[in-house]
C-alpha cells in the first residue's frame, strides 16, 4: 500500500463529485465533506481492502482509478464474485453504519482509492440531509445492480449470463473512461468471469467462443470488441436501467480546488 501526496480536501473532492452526481450538494454540504480527514492510496492487485468477518477499519474507501471486485466465499472455499467496481464506486460504505464486514473486497488491478474517516463522514451524513440523501441514493443504486446480478446467475442461460456481464462492463467502463462500449480490455481471467456468472472456466471459454462465432464479439486475449451491440443486448436480455448511469461520467473525478 502506497500513500499519495496531497491534502485531504483534494482527496475528498472525488467524494464530493460522486455524491453531487447522486443528489445536489450546496456549498456548505460540499465543504463539510471536504473537511473529512482523508488520503489517497495505491493498492496492488490481489490486495484485500475488506475481509469478510472483520470489524471495519477507521476509514472507508472509494475508487479513483483501477478496478476492484466484491466476493463471498463458502465454507468449502467456493467463491462467488458479486460485483465489479470502477472509479467512483464506494467499496465499503456499509461500514458507515454496520459494524461487521459480510464480504471481501479485492483489488483486481492496481487500485487508487480515497480513504476517508468513516466516523467523520457518518457525522456529516447525519447532520447534512443532502449528504445523507446522496449516500442513500448511492446505496440504492448499488442494490439495484446486486438484484440484477442475482437474476443473471439464477435465471439466465450461460450465453446470456456472459453476454450480460459484457454489456454491463462495456457501459460502466465507458462511463469510467476505460474504453468505449464497442471496445475495451477486461482484466479478468476466465476463472474470475466464471465466478461472476456461476460457470466453470471451461464453460466460460466455450461460451465466449460461441458469442464470437455468432458474430456478436471479437476477442484478442482479454481485449473485447463488440461487433453488434443491439444483437448482444438482445442475447443478454440486457436493459441498462438498473445501472442508473445517466450522471456517471469521468468529469466527476476531476479534483476540486482546495477551499472550493
């Protein structure tokens, strides 16, 4: 773990941008968030930022760059990836109010995060209704994505599951500036993709080959090019409404000037 240089207001400017996209914050709200103690840190791939069963740390995190995944593991060691996180996503905001981690968060790539005082932001959320509403809206948006992932694993066949994951990644990566909806790099192994959609790596490989043979995608290693977006959406039974992406853009993550 490596700490960035910079003051806490610069670090918290990323959080202000994110919350403002969920619900408008007035200058007093924004400055209250900017005053929360925080720092910017780097984590290497494979680092566990949250561990299932542990008590929360004194801080929470939000992604600034890179990717993370959220996962749960059975007592026999079988893993289920339950979400993927891009810039602007809170990784452990539940710890603002809950006292025990019920999942694990792992850095998928080299990951830059804002780490901020959970007790301080909780106090701001309780005293500034606009901040509380923005956090609540973000939590509801996360819950919407979780519901869709349950549907994807529980009710769709293998080709639709993988196609749906690709559609979601395409739109979320585009919003995060990690590619376009037509071409992007997916830094996940076939085992990790399988753990996200409830399939074995062999089944994932076969399914990706099928999507390629059907003319929906092209693959070059872990790089994906979508050849026919409309057909891929149809094959995936994909409706982007659940992502609530209408206000999620890279512009959120341009730091505010200290004292703004």
